[in-house]
């Protein structure tokens, strides 16, 4: 029987693939047989991740908030890959503040990277695929905060609800063309983003970082902090033929924090 999780021959672009969840997605896609181009602001770190990959790969500089940058980076990536049929729009940022203190700049920063960044990457990829007739697959990185509001992260949560709404709408439009669009909704994942958030949250709530981390574990039925690989393996599933009849989904990967 053919391995329905096998991604051999698939050509992927992963935004925000230099670190954290994105780097784990890159490594997991590579292990599953895909060739990957990492598109990230931090191209030096992207190059060091590419150097580890068994199928080779590419690193391109991108700012996902700027249309010209996404178009340029995707053109370079597709040239290097010799094609393109899988997009993981994963780049994201967060800041933490009580809702009443969020500034216009913080609101825009979160929306520019998290919502506009996904919109631009998805639109530029699908324009290409529709022109070529490619039946591509998109996996966006949303969040637990795309399903339920998050204290101190109202702007971030709003930007991730936008990602989920966009994902569902695009999935409905593109289903007749055979293009699938899903998103993953991770919980409390051990990355540099989480390290920053734990320090901010501890400060804002008058707790120690250790107490904040312990609270994340207590809130998680499966009883540990999430690893980037926990997310990446589900992305491989969503990229593969094993999920061929799934589109418009927001898959919770939260150790049971969210159960619908
Ligand atoms: N860590 C968590 O607990 C968690 C939970 C749910 C969802 N997420 C989401 O997962 C994704 C990855 O988060 P992470 O925790 O790995 O974060 P991270 O900060 O460790 O890595 C983010 C990556 O995105 C890149 N990036 C940031 N802004 C960019 C831009 N404008 N253009 C291109 N690249 C840019 C960074 O250089 C970095 O490589 C994000 O969308 C985040 O919102 C994270």
C-alpha cells in the first residue's frame, strides 16, 4: 500500500520557518520527503536550518507584511524548488497587554504579521496555482486563541480569529478547484514566542515565570508543555493525502485544552 503520509516530490514554502513551530514544520516536511524553502525575516537562521535537511532546500528573505516582499520571495523560492504545491503560512508575532492599554501600533503589528501576512501568502500562492492548474495545499498556523478569547492577548486573539475566518472562506472558494485550506490551532508551545510571553505575563500578573509555566501545564489535560513537533506532525498529516477530504478546518493541537 502506498504511504498516504508520504510527501515525496512535494515542494513547500514555509513562512517563519527559521525558528520554533516553523522550523519543526520544515524538518517534519523534509523527513516526510518534501523539498522545502524557508521564507523568513531571519534568513541567516533559515540557512542554518536548511543546512540540516536531507532533501536540501532553500532560504529566502521575506517580510510577510509586504506584498512586494512576498511576491519576490515566493518567485525566488519557486525558482529554487522547481515548482510549488504546499504552503505553510506560519510566521506570526505576539505582544501582551491588558486590552485597555493596547496601542494602535501593537494592534497593527499583530494584525500586519498574523492576519495580513497569511492573507498575502495565501493569495499569492493561490493566484499562481489557479493560473497553473496546480491542486495545492495550504496549512495556516492559527492558534488556540483563534477559537476562544485570551486575556492579555486580545489583539493577538482577534488577529488569529481573522486567520481562521479567512481559512474557512478561502477553503469554500477554492474547494471546487481541488485546493485544500486548513489551519492548525496550537496551545502553549515551547518556542521563543512562549519564552517572551511567559516573562511578560509574569510581570503583568505579579507572578514568577515558573508559576506561569506551571499554570500552562495545569491547564493542559495531557499534562505537559506542548513541543513544536506536536504541531509539525499534524501539519504533515494536513499536507498529505491522508487528509484529502478535509478543508476549512481549524485543528486543535492543545493537549486537550480545547476540545471542539
Ligand atoms: N508558541 C506558541 O505557544 C504558539 C501557540 C499558538 C500559535 N502560535 C503561532 O505559531 C506560529 C509560530 O510561532 P512560534 O512560537 O514558533 O514563534 P517564534 O517567535 O519562535 O518564531 C516566529 C518566526 O516567524 C518569523 N517572523 C516574524 N515576523 C515575520 C515577518 N514579518 N516576516 C517573515 N517572518 C517573520 C520569525 O523570524 C521567526 O522565525 C505563529 O503564527 C504563532 O502565532 C504559537
